[in-house]
C-alpha cells in the first residue's frame, strides 16, 4: 500500500474516515441504520437528498445513531497511525460525514489531535489507499450453499412418484433456479439490515458486508440484479409460480425488517418459508401437494427453526439471562422452553407419518404401505440425534446446513428413500 511507511515529519498526517480509516462509507451505514430502526421514514430519503447533503446528514443524524466501536476499521491503517503518533506526528481525521459521527469515531480511537469536516488543510499529507474489487466476497454474499434448501421444490415430483417425467423435472429445476436467485437476494438484504448485529457476533462479523469487504451500494445493486433474474425465470414458468415467489419474497422481507424480532412468530414464519418451497414445487409442476405432506413439513421445519434458536441461545451463555439476543425476541432463560417445544415438534412430524400410513389415502400411492412404518423410527432417530447435538452446543446454528454436511443425515435419507421405493 502507498504512504504506509513510517516517516518522522512535521507535516500533519490526514486520514479520510470513509474508505480509508474504515472499509465502508458512513453515509451508507447511516442509511442502513435508518432502514433498520425506522423503515417508515425511508420514503423521505429522496426528499432529504433533494434538499442537499447537509440537510440529508442533519435528518439522518436525528433519526439514527452509529456505534463507532463496531465500524470495520482497517487494521493496517490503525497500526500505521499509532506508529506515526508515537513518533510525534500530528494526526488529523477528515470527513464529509456529520460532525456527530466524526466526533464519535475520534473519541473511540483517541489517536487524533483534531478532526475536520472537509479536506481543507494546506501542506498536509493524506493516506491514499487503492480501491479493489473483491469478487470472492460477491459470491460469499450470495451464499450459494444455502441453495440446497431449495431442493424442496423437487418434493412434489418425489411424493407423486413421477421421477421419470423429464418435463416435470425441468419445471422443478427452473423453480429451483428462481428460488435460489431470489433467496440470495434476500440474504444480501438481510445481511445489510443486520450489519450491526452481525459485527458483534463471533462468526457473522466476517460476512462480506459486516466486515466491510463489500459496500452497501454493491449489495443493493447485486440483490436487484438477482431479483430481476429470479422473476424473469418465474414469469417464464407460470403466473401462479410467480405469485408464489412474490409471496415468498414478501414474507422474507417482512421477516428481515420486523418479524425476526418477534417471539415464536419468527420460527413459525421460518417453518412456513420451507413449506412455501414445497408448495412452489407443486405449483411449478401443477402437482397438488397433500395436506399430509404440508403438515409433515410444517412440523419438521418448525423443529429445525427452534433448534436454530436454541443453538443461538446456548451460544449466548455468557450474556445476562434477561438480556434479549441481538435482533431476536428470546432471552437465555427461554432455552428450556425452546428445547421442549422443538423436541415436541420433531415428534409431531413422526406422528404425522404414522397417521398417514394408517390412513386410506396411502393405498392410492403405495402397494406395500406397511413398509412405510420403518420411516418413523428412522426419522425419530435423526431428529433425536440432532437435538442431542444441539444440547451439547455442537450445532452450528443452522440445522439444515448441518444436515447437508452430516454423513449420518445422508445415510438416514438414503434409508428413507429406499423404504419409499420398496413400498411403491
């Protein structure tokens, strides 16, 4: 990097706040804070912008507050500034941001002799860093590993035993692509909204937006492109499928903005989003999903959503028991209830399978329905093992992704598929 070698000089050393001292832009950070804390005022942004930069900053400062301690500082710049400070160099922080933000940053770092709101110093030296695009960060922001969840769109073809119909498989594949692109867009929006909460999380702080590897503007543009592509695929598939995708996107957006913080409502909505994937698979192939399948998936994914919350609560063991988790409606003292509720939901999923096997509907699809009883102990073992792992604190906060990486889960899945094939 240029200008990061120590040299004793009487010339003031100036450092820009945005893009140099921190990896991001304080204006973008403040707008994200407004979306997070007062989304109803977002519609005023255009009017504030039209009134000028000073008016915009004034309004944003009235409605938001940035935690200076959580900003993504460039460590190499901080190290260099501390060396220069130790050598007796005058350090000046300059920025076009609102003075309240500049003051908070200066008070937090305690290394600057003064700060200015504009680059107005003559005979001053500025730190200049090159701007680089991090293409790997774009891929990470899209979270392609999460696309595995959208394999649920193939459930309709599997449950209807139409494995050999290539047209149905192609329709399911198109639905998979649409939901994957839409899901990536939603994850980007969610990460932008949760940026401050992610920065205090031991693992999530390394996400592209929380760490400052990607800017908020890049995130919004990428999410817009992904959404455009997703709905282009959906419209080509069918009008009904497009409607389901709109419902899915709307619910995920409401979840990110508001319902994520609501006790129990959040887990019911998360489970519903999985069920919507199954429903979307039926819509793309025009296969009717039975109420048995919908009930089973709702109970199963409610259990997994509760397991996700339980693992988050367990990871917060050092927090005061009555303190709410960041952007969650749960306290550490709620963990026992979440554990019981989650285990009960998983057993309800097993019960739905048992009731289905004993119902008249099963004869329509299976010649040897009695074999389906073996699914119950296999599923009960898998869910019980998952919850034991969760109570040990070994669940990585996302049970679905854990199952994707877990060899035992693949074995149980293969056993259940073999049982179904033999029962047909």
